[in-house]
């Protein structure tokens, strides 16, 4: 609901298209429901749950139902007559899937919620900025998205990883850690996160070894884990689907404890 409230202030009423009175705000919801081969991107359908929450938020806003978000009931109809139309699509968890969804609906939406992954959000943030379409991601944390000169119309409701690495390195310092390995998925999210971590760790005097892997690729993950198997401290940047593969290889290498 917070995302939707921000959008109402980001998109100017006089720029609304698609209705005679200019009161309909059309929002595109970009969600990674599945992968290109049709698999559920995350077990349990977490993004389906997020989409349902977005649909509920729109319904509550349109009905001025303040039972969850009290501000909805306080909206003045004369000053804020707008209603929201939400259309949700599957990005298939890839930049290409996001581009296809965007191209199929180019010029249709006043604003976009999503995409989720940084690898999807970066290219969409460029084209949506060219089209002057506000785009707000709920999950993309890549530090490269901080560049407002590239992504003028992009924003997010989740902190950048450039903030998270400062806290992580501070924790290493406080616990006397001077050497560590970083395993990261080789996409925009992982690359930029690992790069920011390496810069901050090096600045603070911590030696760091970087090892990248292709997401969901068991052989690539095995090679990446093998490369850093002699380290004792690991910082892992991955998607949930990669974790079992990482742990299986770590166990095989004797890198884990008895528990």
C-alpha cells in the first residue's frame, strides 16, 4: 500500500491518460511469477502473494476503505477523485521477459510497480525514464540503481545494497574478521552487491576474495564454492533457489560444521 500511496503523488493528475475526467490511474504490476521454463521462481509463490496484496490494496483504495490503511478513508473525494486500475503481468524473472511485458504495454501505464529483480529493474528503469513513466521497485537493491542521472524516474521502497555493505563490514570489523570470501550470483544484483562489498571491505583493511557463479547452475556453483573452500568466513549473495546447491557443495567439501 505504501508503494501505491507514493505513486499517487509521483504521477500528476493532468498527465493521466485513458479517461475523460483524468481520474483513472493505470498501474502496471511487474512480478516474477515464473522462470522462462515455466517453473515457480520462488517456492510457495511468494510473488503471487505480493500480487494479491497489491490487488487488495487497490480495492481498498478505490473503496476508500480505511480498515487497514486509515489514510484511505480520510481522502477527500473532491480533492482526490482518482481511482486505480492495476494490471499485473509475469516478467518470467528475466530482463527479456520484463522488456517484452513493457513493450506490449508501452504507453498504457501511468506508473509501474516493479520489476522485482535488479537484473530486470535496470533496463526497465532506463526505458521507463525515457518515457517519463514513474517506476517503483519493491525488491531491486543493486547499488547501480542509485544513479539518478541514468534512472531519473526510478525509485524503490527497499534500501540499496550500498547501505547494507557498510553495516556488514562494520560487523566484520567488530568481530575481528580480517579475511573473507564472497560468493555471488553473476547477475546485476550479485555483481553490484559484491563490488560494493569489496570496495568497503578493502577500505576498512579486510582482504576479500570474490567468486561468482551462474544462478541455478549446479556445476557453476560447485566451481565457485570449490574456489573459496579454504576460507573460514563467507559472505554469500544469492537467490533463494541457489541456496540448496551452495550448501550441498559446501557439505561435500567439508566446509560445514556437524550441525
